[in-house]
C-alpha cells in the first residue's frame, strides 16, 4: 500500500530539512575561530614559517599556528619562545605539565588541557587521577608540599596577578632562584597562550583528544 504524501506533509518535511540544515550550520559557525586559519602555502613567507613549525612540532601544524600565520613573524617567534619555556629550562617534565594543565583549567582552555592530558601528562609522570584532581587540587590530597606550593603560585599568578609574600615564600622553600624564574616565565607564557586561544575561539583539531 502506497503512502499518500499530502501538500501539508511535504511542507512539513521541507521545514524539517531546513531546520536540520540551519542547526548544522549553527554548530559549524559556533565552532569556527574568530579569525581565518591561514593556508600554509598562501605565500612564500608563510610557507617558510609553516615548514619551520612542522619541523619542530613533529610534522604538525596546529590550528593555533594557522591563526598566528596571519603574522608570520609572530608565529615564528611564538614557536621559538614556546619551545624555550617548555624545553630549554631545568624544570622537570612533571612540574611543567602540572603548571600548564592547571593554567588551562583555570582559564577554561580546553584546547590546551585536552592536548596535554592526552599526549604529555602520562609520559611526564602525571597520572589520570592527578590530571582529574588538578581542577580542585587543594581538596584532592593528590599533591605533596612541593607541588602544592607550586600550584598555589600558579593560582596566584593566574587569578590574582599579584603574588603574596606568603605564597612566594612557600614556593622558595622548594625551588631555587633559577627555577623560580623559569617557572614564573612558563606560567606567564601559558597565560598568554591560553588567553589568545580563548579570545580568538580557536578550537582543537578533531584528533586532539587522541594523539595531537
């Protein structure tokens, strides 16, 4: 028995289709960055910087760098500075990852938090339970005196900007002057990093939660 399609039902289907399309477009617009993501072959200057980034980032060109390629000089300098604060200091991998993920949690930068949770935390010796505890570390009981002092310093710099003498004294009880300078610059750098991502609404790549 053939089903009769009335004029009313056809109109209803058309409205439904339009609603679905609008909903899909709305989702796409919602997740688009506020600036375009630059084609790495747009110009010779951009291609050279993109090649440099891929060379130092395991062949990857993240959406953050695609946005920064609007200003190739900044993109290049950002890469160099980011690599310096992460890999050219005496800070341990674990301390570095705790700092970065705590800042990401405080600033609501899921892009950074998800990438570091999935790719960097475990090799640095941060367990999944510790990653989960970072959002409310004071109540978690997961971190000892040294890391608690470190996280308190991260919170003060990120939330308050001004750091009290008590918080700084707590940090110095565990870290040398060189380490304090290094971790202070790292904290400041990732506050910049996460705030650029948030302001420009740059989303992670689809595979970020897997292996980015």
